[in-house]
């Protein structure tokens, strides 16, 4: 069975800053892949998500935060956790250029799901 990786939200931010955003693209790919595996959604394609983010010069990334906020809520429900649908918050933060804050919030929420799967 595929195990999702628990990452430090602070380290996600630091690596994104130090690598001038390159780690952020890797993180989006990995988060897409891990949520695809957690939810069983075959319609989610990490490669396509990255391609759309790049081709649209990051505009699709704003929608990505909303879309994956919904998937995190779905994964929380499947893991038996309290569902916190923060997709609108993620969307608003992305619109105002705070995607890096989204990364930390989403990683923290995902970590709770991944830790639940380990128990």
C-alpha cells in the first residue's frame, strides 16, 4: 500500500523560499499524487495539474488550491476525522498572493490524515 509522506509545514515554506518556488511545484505534484491515492480518485492527474499551473502562468494554481481543499475535506471524511472544508479560505489566500500560507495549512491538514492512516 502507498504511504503518504508527513512533511513539516515550516520546512515546506522554507524550501519553497530557498529554491525560489521550485519546491512549490514539486509540492503541488506530490500533494496531488498523495490525495489521488488517499481518495481513490483516478480523475486526479498530478502531471496534468502541474502542466495546467505552468501553462496558465500560475492562474490555474489559484483554482488548484480550492479544488484540493475539497479533496482534503473528502480525505478527512474517509479517514474518519472531523471534516474541515477550508477550500474557500485557500481560494481567497491564493487570490491575495498568499499561496505559501496555503501550502503550510494544507500540509498540516494532510499530515493529520496521513498520521491517522499510520495508526
